[in-house]
C-alpha cells in the first residue's frame, strides 16, 4: 500500500483510506439485493443473472470445423457456431441469457468500452479427454475471478455460479462438433467477456453492459522450440503497481504492455518478464505467472513464485493448482515459496550454479519451460532438462495437470461437461 | 524512472533500459516509410493517412438538433448526423477516409479493443463565437497528442496534420446545423477515437484498427453550484505511476479510476484528486489537470501545478495554455511553478492562511473552481472569490480563454472553421 502523507485524523479518516475497498463492497452487495424483492416504492428490483432461463437459437449456417492445428484464418481467430450473450442495465438488471449464432456485436461509437476500457475477461480451456469425455478445468475459479475483475472495472456483479453454468452450456452445445471425440488430447479456448455498452461519453461507470461467452481455437503455446526466451522489462515500462489493478483480468493490464512485448519479440525473445520497483522484483512473464526453481545456498530446493498479497499479479488458476499439487505431492523434496524475489537473486543463483529450472504458468501458455532470461545486456541460460523440453519439475507438474485435464486420472478439478448430442 | 536492480553491463545494456522508447521510435518511423515508395520486393508500401482523399456520403435521415442544454437522451450522448471513419491495416495502411452517416460500429466478439483496451482518444470543443464564426481551440495540440497515445497503446501512427484536417472537415459539415449562428456562446465536443479491430484473441498488437471522429453534445461542467468538491484518492487506488502511461489519453487510464470516483460521488464529492507515492503528491483532479494558487511563506503568490517530466499526468491543452497565458500576462504578480507538490503542502498553506484558490483545468471541465478538498477525515475549504464563482486568477484565466474560444479576441489558438453551407 502507498501510505498517505498525512496521519489519519477525524472520524472518517479510516473510511477515506479504503475508498476502493468500500466501493467494491457496495457493488458486491448488489448481488444480494437483486432478484425478486421489490423496494418500497413498488419498482421491480433489477433481475439477477439466471442461467436456468437460457434460451437457445441455433445457427442456420453451421460452419466447418478447421483441420487440426488451424486456429485462425487471415489473422482472425476461428470461433464455434454459437455464443452466449446477456445484456445488463442498471435499471433492469440482467436480461435473459441467450445462446445464439456467433456473430458481430453492434456498438455505438460512443460506447463506454471503446473509450474508457470498461472491459474484463476470463480464459479457460475445454479439453477432449483420452477417455472421450469433455472437461473444463476449475471453472469455479475463473467464474469467481471474473466477478472480481468486473467489479474492479465498474461493471456489474453477478453470482459466479450462474456464469459457470453458462460456460458449461455453451461448451455442451458446441463441444461435440468442434472438439470431437476423434481428436482426443486437443483443447479449445473459452473466453467469457464483459464490456460497458452504454452510449455515453461521460467518464462514469457504464449503466449498460454486455456479458458474452465465445469458444475459439488457440495455438499450442506450451512447448516452443528451445524453450521460452524472456527479456526483462525496461525502466520505462512497469506493468502493474501497488494500488493498481494488476490482479484483475481487465483490458487495461494488456494493451499498455503490447509495445514492450512487440519490441522484445523483434529482438528474438517471446515475452517480457515484468520487473517491479527499484529492487527489480520478478512478477509475471508475459501474461503468465512465473516460477523459478532454485537451490538455496544451503542446498535446499525451492520452487519460488511472486506472492498475491500486494495485488501486483494475477491469481492464476494454473499458478494456484501448481502450488497446491507440489505441496501435496512432493513436499519432502521441494519447498514451495510464495515471496517477492528479485532478478538479482535469479542471476546470483545462476552464477553460483543454483538455478535449477524456470517456467511460465497460465491457461494460454499452460506450463511452458523458460530457457533464457535476458537482463541488461546479459543472458542467463536456464537448464531445460535432458530432453530439452523443460526441467524435471516443469515436466512433472505439466504431466500432473495434463492427466487431470484430459481425464487420465479422476480429479475434482476436471469438471466433466454433459454434452448435448 | 524505476531504476534497474543490476548495473548495466555488456553492449546492449543501454538498449535494454529503453525498450519502450525504442518501440515508440520504430512506430514513429513508420510515418516516414509509408506512402508511395515501394520496397525492394515490389509490394506496394502501406498507404499513409491522407485527408485530401476524404469522401462524403451524406445522411438521408437527418435528425433534429436538441434544444439548448440537452446533451443526451435516455443516457445516450447525442451526436450529429455524420462521423468520419478510416480503417487501417498493417498490410495496406490507411484506407480512404469517409465522412458518412453517424451510426453503430460492428465488431467481432474477438476484436482486440474489447479485450485488451487497444484504444485511445482525444477531446476538443467546437465553439460558436459571438462574432458568428465557428472555431476550434489548438487542434494541432490534440492531433499531436493523439499520435503519442496511439503509438503508446500499439495502434498505428499517422501524420497529425492529416488528423487535424479530418477534424476540421467533420465540423465544417455538421457545424452550421448543429452549432448554429443563433446560439452564440455555445459549444460541442469532438471525440477522435482509435480502436484495435483485429478479430484475434492473442495478446498482441492489433494488425487492424479504426480511426473515427464524432461530434457530440456535452453538459457545461465548469461552474458547479458551490464549486467543485474533491476527495483525495485512497491508499488502495493509484491512478498512474512512473513507468506507466498516465501521460497518454488511453482507455486504460479511465476505466480503472471509475470505482473510486463513483464512491467519492456517493459521499458528496464530484471528483477524486489523485495522490501519488508515500509523499502524497497531487497529480490530477478527476480527468483534469489541477492548479493551486498559494502564497509562499515569504508572501509571494505562486500558481502551482504538477510537472510533466515524470509522465504521470496528461499534458493538457488547457493546462499548457493556462501556464503560457499567466506567464505572458501577469508574470510580475504571480509566479508560475511546475513542480511536484504534496497534499501536506496544500493543507499547511490552508492552516497558515496562504491558500488563495484552486481550479481544475481540462477540455471537458474547462477552468472549474475548486471549493473544497477532503483528505483523510479533514475538509479544506478553498476561497471561491466574492461572487462565489471562483477566485481572482481562476476567473481571469477562464475569461482569457473564453475570449479566444468565442472570438472576442483574435488569437492564433482560435482556429476558424470554414463552414460548408
């Protein structure tokens, strides 16, 4: 937290310190207030998001499923036949959710999202298992995080369980055709999105919004040839900051980072590793969480990642799952440490032969081995294991998660979708 | 700047520090490269933005001009009959600019702007002068800033003079009807906007974009009854940070700030005054620049505002004009100071009777007197002048600018529009 310059005095001083926290609390309270109960003056209360009311309008122009490995055409992401769409207004609350043919969204040029970045999203994958079943991974986590992001960016609140039901409803309809049983071991990418649609140029929270869910193809990003190469962020670009919104999956975290990423790519690196503060704390790698396996000076093996408490980084579902599995399954051989650590520490570990391995973790990049970090003119090579596909722990964690996602083991995180045939 | 943890070593260390600056340089170079000249392999070079090619498609359903004072209908901003629209693609460059009927924009659900906040804008007003002429104020400044913002958010570059010509073309067509000679002393609001339109979910710079310009009504915001009341930002929300993008007019600066502003409004304050760092530096008031007039302990009168060098604040056109006019016209009685100053200093000046006046400055709020700052449980009342409409300098500066905008004096900043009759 950034401390205030003036000591708190007076009755409302404490309240003034947590303006944002209280605003979030007020928005969250709306979930409880909505639905059914009318207020004193006989106006109907705004309606809550209700997945059970979902209507289905099926496409009359079904499209062809692309061959395996094709995810876009002419630079456009390929999506499935349908999408789910739910308008919201402050006055009426959530409209009836609709599953309908995939197609363009019409916005007035004055729409809030086009000017003030009133937008947030989620990303999760649907997996066609080796047992033939269709699964999604911990959708409860994504649905809960979508609520956090939505409220942070002044978009409406909703019960996360209803969002999860809508996500399942879309994949239930389009999964059988687009992620067919004949392609076990493949995945698609779900993108729940919320945007501020009010046609109003004033800098104010939008009174109209649209929640939509689409299902798309995405390339496999977890095994680049030779591993992922990272370039540390420059002094003139800081991704997120204490008191900011680095923890939320809002558009405002992404657009501003593209410039440095593009420049790093032109120099031969795939992603930027974002440093923070004069200490150079490692936070995220690209739009993924970042893990380093190092030995301590005493020879103890640690798997280290940035902490959540300063709200600089995304509370990643893959990050959380990684931490939990390592804690459960190899507590005795490796210590899990969530703490602030600097690029200096990583470079020191390298120069002392204590750097074991490193990987990025996220839904898009899954568990992706990192082979190199470039920092201020120096290259740090990171061991990639005997087969060159990532170190021992990188491969171990990847295998554990893959087994859950593709149904090689039964696990509560792998939620089976009841497909509509 | 946030210093790096590790001292620069090796040949490319300096280059690594300025990744963003170099990325911006590369984007700027595109302006020179585009247009006419083909590269070696006979592909035509991408086309530059060219206002001279503007085509005109006039509306067949002209709408009615609202009565004076009406700027929106059912929460939607009222715009004029036409807009200007120019698509861009990395491959082909800028398409032919088109003036066409105002109407919705169609975007695929995967469009970059809806997910990654690849968007920026400008705001400037068109003024119907007391001499009957139509003017805009320093459009060269807005056009140049739009280029800075566009490049910062990984949208295309363009020659600012071409944007300025397009702005003038729209107001030339819609000005005569929508800002008629019978309403001298009134204004409308121009909003040039750029959005990333590529239908691609990857976190990458969009290869397609759309520039559009709209002309809308906006309420008068510069004279709220009793003056503008400000609430200092909480510890848990920092608007912009060193190494960030506070200086750019990108959507990512606005959406995240709405939450605290909404909460401040619900407590009876109109805007948030954004503090920075543990020192509590005053940066902006709402989405405007902020000025304080204080006497020094030695009795000298100073007009103080935050500096531009750390790139935390917007380089406002009204801010810049204010500084220049005060320096030109009352150098002997008041000293103009651009420096970092803290909320503590303002509160100390108040308690010692040295706080003279304060105002917000920007296109939307124009020069708006500030009557109160609430900070950590304490209220600081700020003198509002004898008539209660703002202090001496607030009123003086407002008058100077108004005279230029509405043609009471001839001044190079007031650019006369050649109207199409």
